[in-house]
C-alpha cells in the first residue's frame, strides 16, 4: 500500500474523532472556568489573586471558543442556506486556522475591513470553501514565505472574497487544470489536489464562482464571488 494512502486515512480518521475530542475538552474546561470564577469571588480584596484568576478565566474562554469553532466547522451536515455576517464567519475560521496558515514564514494579513451586510449560503460550507482557498495560497508560499492577504467587498451583484499570495503564480495553461480533482504539483499526503475543486463545488452550489489569476505584482489571486441570494 502506498504510504500516502495510509496518511490520508490517518487524516480522515482524526477528522472523525475531532468531535469526541472537542466534547471531552469542553467537559474538563467547564471545571477550569467554573473554579476560576469561584476563586475570583472568594479572593475579596486580594487583587493579585483576582487578576490571576481572571487570566485563567480569559485563557479558558479562548480555548473553549477555539474548540467550539473547530467542532462546528468539522461536523458533517446537510447543506442548508442561512443568512450570516461574513465578517463573523471569517473571524471564526481564522480563530483555529491562523497558526497553520502562518507556517513556513507566511504572514497572515487580516482583512483591513469587512463590509457590513448579509450573505445567504450554508455558513459552514462557505467557511470550508474559504479555508480551502486560504490553505492553497499558504502552501504556494511554503518554499519562499510571504504575505497571505484577504480582501472582501460587496456591490449590487454580490460579495467578492479575494485571497492573495506571493508565491510563483500559476503556470500558463494551468488556470483551469488546478480545479481538476486530484491534480497537484506538490508532494505529500497533505496535498491531495482536492482543496480548489471542493471550493469551486461548494461555491457553485450556492450560485457562486471561484477564479484564479496571477497577480499584477506576482503571486496568485483567488477570488470567490457569491450572489446576494443563495441558489435554492
């Protein structure tokens, strides 16, 4: 058996058990948070004790938020369009993905501004599509490092999410080939050639599109365009 098959199975299996891990961590975390609050209440005028308990409580709440969002986006579900605020969804997925996106000397630049407004689509599916595009951009800079940026805009036609990298760009003639299932120019089990095809599929289900083009200053720009209303 090819070793890559073994590693893909490993990733698939751990993807299945993440829900159980999240449940167990959440149970123990509730104890930490509960006793942190009790310490604060019992500390009275002992400010250092109160401050220390506050730091524990704050760290515990951040851990809880990360676990909850990982579990939320990893959970299998039947697609169901809903109205949501894109800025909130972006914050959710970056909460647990920013560290991995920032490997290999990649600097993650958060959107300078996310316009207010509502997007109608399956929140978790769109989050997965955006994650796939983000990780594809980060992987394009795995050898050189660089800046990973995101721009978000909205007009009368709908939403536009553009992820830019500073990698080598797309070779001529490969603009559509990269969307073929299983196509990849990188080695290793993490590079299955599924990210961009999945992103285009999920965006397409909601009436959107995914397009890649070389940037004017090098690298590649991946743009997800989504209509104001989801396809029913």
